[in-house]
């Protein structure tokens, strides 16, 4: 018989709804405007490690030619920044987003992001904002550990790697990073051998991240410049450029990714070109660049910080679950 029942209990679906109401109330109190942006776009993200899903109109043609593909967004970031450039002020949304090649106990190819942007906020102010919202959502003792969240703590990316992976992510050679990963995880695919950022991502996801945030909210800061994505760069205490980027961890679970945003259109275009070259070298599709987003940056993005919180993972923590399917009505395999 075909499986048709939801994987989440009604109790957990009610919990999910109540937490979404907590989020909406928080932003209402903060006078942050709720917005909606399209899930379909003519462009896609260039990040080497993200896979956008293509959508083709059935039978659609333009001048007797097939219509070009659209892409389901992996985040509403580009569209929301176009609103910021148009003068929207502080904004947020609860967005359904889509990412290919992501399916595990902590990943579903379709999931919910709570994404927001604050005008004039530094990264430090954004971290305080994230912390307030997370504590609203996780106000009762966590079922996974039986205790309330302790105080927030900041830890640099470099310190976390030294502590939990036994390697310095800034000074180590790529070969040294690879050996550290092999010592922790065993034999690795040959394709990783010369991809420094892929090795760092693997170590973070499999070794470092799962050891962070036990009894507290741990904010990982000062990321390598090569992993800035859409964040601005600034010099760390030792003068080495680092990214104004933060990820939050609770009980080994990554909850969000935030930036003090890059506002330079020329620098952003250069980063997109670097991404495209890396995708081509790796034999991955190279999607069209979002020219509307770059035009918005050229027009002028106000100084701001923004973050995307994985809402399903917040619900997992509140529910005491270690499998994302427990908090989704219908995961990808039942959609």
C-alpha cells in the first residue's frame, strides 16, 4: 500500500505552528515588515556547494523556442536585498526554499527559512537579535538535554577548529587539512585533495559543528575570507582578513547563517565569477548570474546585516527530535 500518512505527529505540527506564531509576534514587536518574494527566479546561486533545482514550463515556448528554465530559490536573499535597495527598511519572511542534493536526518530538499535583514546593524547587533529570537522559541528546557539554554558564547572559527579538529584552518596547508580530515573521518574522495574550502566544510559539518553548543547557544565568528559568501571582510586582531559571518549552534545542530552584508556590487560580481570558475572546474552546472540583484547593489544597498535561520531545526530542538522528518508533515520522499 502506498504510504500517505504524515511523518510528524499532530502534536508536533501544533508545536510547529505555535513557534511560527512566536516568530511572527517577535518581528511585529520589533516593527520589522513581513514580506513575500518569488520562489522562482531566472537566476540561481553560484555557490559551488549549493544545487539549485531547475523548473521547466510544460509545453511553454517563446517564438517557437523552449522557454528558458527557472530556478527554485535556495534562499530569498537576492530578492530581499532588492527590496532593501528600494527602501523597504527592516524586513523578514518565512520562506519555503529548495536545495538539491540535501537529504538526511538534518536535511530535506524543501524546507523553511526564517530570513531577516536589519538596517544599520553590525554583526554584533545581529547576533544579539538572533539570540533574542532563539530564546523566545526555545524558552523551555530542551528535551534533548533536559535543561534550559545557558548564556550565549562567541567562538572564532579558528579557535573552534584548533579545539575540536586539532588543526589551524588559516595557517595549515591544504595537505595538512586533508590529513586532519582523514585522521578524523578515514579515507576521503580524491576530488577533495586540492579543494581547501571543501575540506574545511567537511571538517565543520562532520567534526567541529557536532561538538558545539551543548547547554548554550554557540556563535561561530571570524570565518576565513574564502568562505565569506555575501559577507564583508575585515581584519582580525592579527591583521588577517576574515569574514563578518556567524553561524549559531545548539546541541551540535547548526541553526543559522548570517552576515554583515557586502554592499559593493563590483566585489560581489567578482565573487560570482570566482564561484562560476570553481563550478566549471568541478564539472557542475554554471547558472546565470542574478543581474537584477547586482543592479540593486549598484543602485545602493544600505549598510545592513542579515541572517537565515533553519526553522525546521529550531522545531527539532523544541520537540526533542533528532530527525527532521519528525517535524515535517510530508518530507521529500512522501511529497
